[in-house]
């Protein structure tokens, strides 16, 4: 579809995800920061201590509706399965990472959020998101700071929510596809990794390193569910054909040996 309306973030399609938060007070403070900026969807993944009374204490009465709607998951991949686009927050730059500032990421999410459920993921307070967590993200955002780069979790949530709330663009007629969700993409990437290892296209010793390039490639394409289905169908056919050729070769060798 084409979007010509308010050119603002669709707040209803944005969910804040706190991965392995250590302190319930931080969860409450994040809920309060979200409520200040008009966000209501909060997911908490594998919290170290989910003391709801302590959560409410820091969220205050104003953010009670956010706290009461919190959904808790035991692992991040499961939590992200229904989302079409995932942004991870990181303090680390360089390497393969293509990291945006909050204003740039917010502007990118304006067309995406119109029709796609979007998650913004924050890592645990002491070490952030792991490399495994980051591989689940289609985009990354970094909050620039001065010499001291460590932000309180609620501060980071407030900065990102403020930028999302405040984002606007004069662009019109931006094509916005309904993208495949994370569950569909994860299945495609696992199938693709398996077949690429089998045909020796990627190094089996460190397949995830090479898959990062492929993930980045497909992320730029904004695949839809039907397109993911086509790719998985092609992978199954390649796998079937390779197995068939192997079995035919074995039979031919056996026939030669018996002649």
C-alpha cells in the first residue's frame, strides 16, 4: 500500500522489548518512560526478578495500564516470532554492524510501522544484547553519548521513545509492504543455512558469521510472507534434488560393483 497520511510513527505497531532485565524497578521506570511518549506495548523476556509490586512502584499510577498489559516470555526468539521488523539497541559499533542514530532509525520506521508490527529490543543492564540476540534484529540503533557511554535502561528507553514519538517526514507515497514476520524469516534462514553448509557455500565451522551477510541482504529486500514461502520452496527442491542425485550415484556404483 501507499502511505499519504500523517507521516508519523504508528505507535500502536511499536512494542518495547526488555531482554533479561535484572531489576523490577527498571521495568517500572521503562513503563513510565513509555507512557510519557504514548507507547503502551511492553514485552519482558526472561526477567531476573519480576516483582510486580516493585514494578508498579516505579511505574507510578500513570503507567499502570502499561504494566498491566506486560507480556512475559522465557526467550527472545519466541518473543519476537510475531514481529515483522526488529530493531536492536547497541552500544557497540564497527564490524559487520550497520548502526543508525535514533533520529535516522525513527524516520526509517515511519513507513515500516504503518502495516508492520515492530519491536525495539533493549538488552540487560550490565552487558546489553549478545551477538546471538543481535542476529535476530533487522536493524540496529545506537544512542550517541560523550565519553561515558553507559545509560540507565529507562533513560535509553526514554530517548528512543522520544525520537519515535517526535519523528516526522515530508515524504509521501512511500511504498510499505506487509513483511514476513520473524517466525517465518527464522525458518527461512535455518533452511538456507542448512543447504548452504551442505553444498559447501559457507564455512560449517562458523556459519552464523557468513549468514550475517545474507541476513543483511534479505533485510534490505523487505521480504513478504509469500516471497519467504517461495524461497523455502526453492531450498526444499535443491535439497531434494541433491539427495536424489546422491542416491542415484550410490545405486549406479552398486550396480557397477555387481556387474
